[in-house]
C-alpha cells in the first residue's frame, strides 16, 4: 500500500515535534512535575551529550520523508521548519559541550596547561558506548573485602607499560546509594587516566536498603586501605592516591576527603591510613539535611530516611549532619576539584556552590570549582565533547596536585566534625 502524501506529511510533522521536544527539554528540563521528572532527566541528558547523534537521526528521517513527498502539503513544510529549528538548537548544545574547556581553564587558572599524551580517541565520540582504550589493561572482579556474607570487588585499569610508584585514583560509582555498579560508571575517565600513566581502581560497595549508612563509606575506606596495602603489587605510590565519583559517588568522594582516618568509619581497621591526596567529586550531593530547600520532592522522606539512613531527621539530626559534606569542611581537607553542571535536575547546583564556598573558607589546600554550562546530571558516563574536556581538566588538576603533593596527612582532631554554621534549612519537611 502506498501512503498518501498527506499522511506522510502529518507523520513527518509528528516526528519533527518529537525531535523538537527532546531538544527543548535539553535546554529546559522538567524539575518539579513528578510524572515528568525522570523521563525529562533522561531525555535532557542523552540529548545534550549526543546532540550530533540526534542531528544525524533527524536528518535521515527528514531525507526519507522528503523522498516520500512530505513537503507537498503544509504539515510537511511546517515539520521541516520545526526540524531545522531543532537542528539549530542541537548545534547550540554541541557548541556548549565543546566550550566546556573554558570552565576548566577558569577553574584551573595558574596550573600547568593540559599535557595529555593520549587524548580521547575520536572513535569513542562517534561510538560513545565503546569504553575500551588502547594500551590499557583491565583486571576485573578482584575481591578486596568479605563482609556480611558478601564479597566486595573492584576492577583495576593499568597502563600498558610497567611502572613504579605511579599515581593512583579510586573511582566510586553513583546510583543513589541503592543501585549502580563499577562496570557502569567512570570508564571514560579511568581509560583516560590509565592511558596517561595512572593506575585506576573502580570499586563496588554495599548498597542500601541492605546496607545502612555509613556502611557504604566504611567499605570504601577499607578498599582504600587495601589499595595502599597492595601498592607494590600494582606499582603505585601509596603516598598519592586520589578519589573521584559522581552523584552518590560524588557525595562519598567528598566524605572520603573530609573524614581521613576517622575511627568511627574504620571499625576493625582503625590504624589504616585512609587519607586521600586529592578529591574530585562530580555532580555530588553535599547535604542530607536540605537546609537550602533544594532537595527534590520528598526525597528525604521516601528514600533517604527509610532506605539509606534508616533514621528520621527530626529525631536524629546529628546523624544527617555527620553524613553531609557541608558540615564536615575543615582546614586539613585535601586539594579538591568540584565539578557540577548548571542544568543538573537530580543534584541541584545551588548546593554545590554553597559547599565550594564553605570549603574555600575552611581549607588550607586548593579548592577549584568548574561549573559546566548546559551540563545535566551524569554527563560523563559516556564520551562526549563535554566529557572530553572534563577528562583533560581532571588530568590537568591531578597532575598539578601530584607535582606539589606532600606526604599523607595524619588523622585530624575530632573537633573538625562539629557541625558548621550553614544556611538555615529552608524546608524541613521536604
């Protein structure tokens, strides 16, 4: 059966509207409507980071519909106009990703320029879900701890060439403390750092609701201790280990940085050195108390309290403050590079800005902040122009901190954990 040109034109118009909605949603993601919040996030995230891929599929669709006669009637002409407008918007999104280097240039002013010997291959931008990196060897599922009847595992990515006392970094996956896995996150950064001489550990940890805070942090500190104990085996420098992670992993990264050698989080291995020499939290969560009123919907009541903390904020506010990086900033914090997108709908950028201000006020170490224009949550999970700039910026920061590194710090006095005065909670019931 041959479709009429009118049917083809209306079908083209409908498809054009769908494409335009994806593009518009990338600029203005839905934040407050519960039914649209999650699909809006996914659509915004994928459209912003894969803008050229969207142009390709929209172009192919447009060519096919034009060949079928879509432009013979006004719905098809309107659809073509909408498609062209969508292309323009997608190009703007693409350019915003390309220009992310400007945010890192500003954040890293005064540090040596990027010197990556092995940049992100163009093939990974074309095929973004291929994570293998030439010259990098990956060993998977190494057991680092057995606890509560579970074996916790990590993956190790190493440069192809053998080395000695190389810098190391531990990657912490996100997933809201209840889902996620080391195989799913962090691989663009891990591949980039490993290709440039770093040894990278991607770590799993216990998840809620089976785990109760601070089990997640305890596991990660144990992993860090394990990494130091195996420094000779992997040819790493035990005096320089960095930590990074996104979302819940960003929160845990900040906690790792701010609770070095705290015995409360090291039961049974209190004497282990759990200091880190640099921290890079990415689109992290920095406050469990919602003092700014930015926490989405009833997140604390429906997820944080019953599943993760297993406590009520109204009854145990101190427990929530001790889990909030905002309340734990102190003078001996390690160098930090905080990265956040200004269109993040899951972890509001306002909290990141306050955390940066508090950390800069308290810390004696460098605190750098890169706020990425147009970036959604989870923007770095797969390679994109924005991710490529982040990889170079991260390597630039880490290399500078490595060059000026001091010996691992001793444990800090417990007084640092006294809650700081921070902005008054705007919406305690959220």
